[in-house]
C-alpha cells in the first residue's frame, strides 16, 4: 500500500538493479501527498516572511559552533546541530540534527572563517567575485534529495559530493542536514518491520465495505503507532520548521546567504526557505518543483495524472518491442492489460521467490502497483520494468517486481525498513490538512481520479486517505510563495515528470518574484544531472558564476 506523495530525487534511490548512487533508490517517497483540505481551488494567500532580526531567544542557536569530526566515510566530516523543538517556545527543549560535509578542494576564500557564527544574516561575507575568483571556494552548497523523508546525508555521501560536477565540488563545501524526524536526526518511528510488511500489502482498491474498513483501520494503526513511538516530535517536523533549521545551519557554517540545490520535495523546502528569508537567498536551484499553493486534493489528482503521463510514455516505448508483456498494439491497450493484471493480483497474488527480499512473500496488487510506479521515476528503469512484468505476468514469478517495490519503500533484503515512509507521512500530514474526511468522500472522488489515470487513479485516491486519521493536527496550509526581494532562483521542470508534474514548476516559477523557469523536455523525475548538457550547463554556470538565465529557458 502506498503512503503519501512521492517526492525523492532519483539519484537518492535508484531502482533495484541499477547503480545505487544516492541513498538507494527511488522515487519520491510515499505515493501521493497527504494532505490538504478538501477545498477545490488553490490558495491566493502569500507566505509571509519572518522578521529579519534574530529573536533574542534564538541567538544561542545561531551562535553555536559546529564540532566537526570524522564519521566513518572517507573524506566526510559530521557534526550535530541543535535547534529548538518548538520555534514558538524555544525554551521547551531541543532537537539534535545530524550534519555532514565534504570540504571543497579549491582555494579558501579570503578572510573566510568557516564555522564562525553569522547571526541573523551572517557576519561572514560570501567572498564571491564572479569571473575573477578562479578556483576560490564559494562557501557551502546545501543539498536535499526530497521525500519528505529522504536522507540528505545519505544522498550527499553516496552521490552529491561524489557525482556533482568536479568544478562545483572544487569550489563548494558540499553539505547536508537530515531534516528533523529523518534518518540520523531523531527519526520518526511508527511500526516494526513485520507490521510494515503487512501495511504495505493492504488492499488499496477496496471492493466492498469490509475491505474499505480494513484499509481505514490500517491507516489508524499506522497513525497510532507514530503517536506512541514518536511522542512530541511528531508535532514538530513541518517543512516550515525544517526551513528554519536550515537558516540556523547557514549561520553556523558562516555563510551570509544560502546556496542550495533541492530536488522534488526539496524544492518545497527550498521555496519555503526563500519565502521566510528572502534576503538570505543566495543561489537556489529547485529541481522537479512543487506548487505550494495547491490543496492536497488538487496535488494528489494532478500527481495521479503525472504518473499516467509517465506510464503512457513507458507504454509507447514498450509496445514497440516484440516481447512487450503488455502487448504490441497501443499504449492504451497496454494500460488496459496492466490494469487487468492488477485486478488479477488482487484476487490471486503470485509467488515472489525465496531470494533476497522474497522469503516466501507474495506479490499482490498493492506491491505490484508500487513496483510499477517506482520505475516511472527514471526511464533508465524501463527495461527492468519490462523484464519484471514479463516474469510476473507470464511465469508467475513476482520477485523482480517485488524488488522494485521494496526499493521504493527502502526495505532491505533482510526485511528491515528505513524510516523513509514514517517521516514521509509525518511531514505531509503536518504540512496540510487531510485530503479526505472519510472513506465515503474518497469513493465519491474516484471518477475524477480514474479520469486522471485509468491505471493508477483508484489506488492513488485511496492512498490519500492516510492523513484522515492522523493524531496531530496540521499546522500548515496552501500558500503562494513570492519571496519578494530574493536573488534569482532557478526552478526546473521536466515535461513528462511523473511525481512533480511540469505545470507545478511553471506555477512556482511564476509565483516567485525572481523565479526563472528552466524546462527540460523529457521523461523521468527531475532534470539536473540526468544527461541534458543544456540543463547542466545552465545550472553549473549559475552555481559557479551567479548568472541565472535572464528569461525562461528550454532544454532537450
């Protein structure tokens, strides 16, 4: 069963058989987003920036010095940063946040005091003399792969600090912080591994009241587990709070302004930072952008349409092959065959073998759907998906499709889950109110979702029910983000992106007062580092020289 809203950078999790260059695999993290009210239109309310002066009760956080240490991964240093659990009550306790960095290989900046405090905007100058600095270091480049729930440190250590262009790594300290509630930063926990296995297999296309009640009960049990195991932290893992943590980190690193590359959900995090601290925006790249003005139901439906668009692209490619398991007639016919296969699995799951991750498990409709969706994030995974579908449909061997699903959920071969899905739900359910108030409301919305995607619509609609039973009331709401006065911000959108539809990038770029839309005409989730010389050159020039496109730009 999917959780909510996939938003992770494909380099942070790469489908099963491929090189795991980032944390591991995947897509953005839970399938659909969890949240917003059932209102039918997006918000016209703009996010308000925070006061520029640092409140006196936060001064000690901004003045803290990070104590860097070796952390077991060659070339990387780690530290622990403190932030208030509740920004409204800074004296009520702290959260400890894990930070990692890999130092730039270029020359130090003149007068740079790395690690010195930079309270309320920073005392240390950026030291950037574009076009004249040669190999001088430019400060820190913070990265986030998305989620919510993706480990930024895992992404940094496995991909970004090794796979970003050499020129970028030479001139920036590559830095990541695991957001509160994620991975190394006091992770949210909701279920044990056995319970998660059962949860992910719950029927997401209930046929009658009994199955509907069972699905609703699974969401209740998940939410109850989160409340019992995660305590007070569960109410303080919002995107706004994480964005404020990023500003404390910026100061602790000694940077006057924030330089940042965020992918998928990371674009919402970066845009939120810009909305709260526009004058502290340095060079921001928001790749695979989200539209923060949408209600959750709008977001869920539009993302459902995005996955349908991606599937149609995959299907057109598949039906050209003589051995396509979905037939060779047309993409529309392929969709019908896949939907029929899902229906068959609903009645009779197929064995998944005894290999890694198998152990007698079976592939049912929920896990098969997740496996297919996982492969939509990167067109390089399409051959793997064809093989997996061939095995499952023709020889009743579900092991390969199950492996794709497991990579999506970050389930290791020994049956151990990361906290990705727990954090994903916790952040989503806090950021926006629930999409639906009841199962009956979901059922009434099914025609709209099935119109958006005949293949995935039903399952994704029911997946949006998860926050209905959440124990903590949402603290966020849909807002436009304008960030008036911010430096130019590059917003990247891919035309056939499954998880963050292209129109979201268009919307965010138009909302931001200094937004520049960079369009990639292609498939897959996000654009930077995916093979387009045009996209990469544009972003690299911006990061290294500070030159953003003067107008919107289109790349292939």
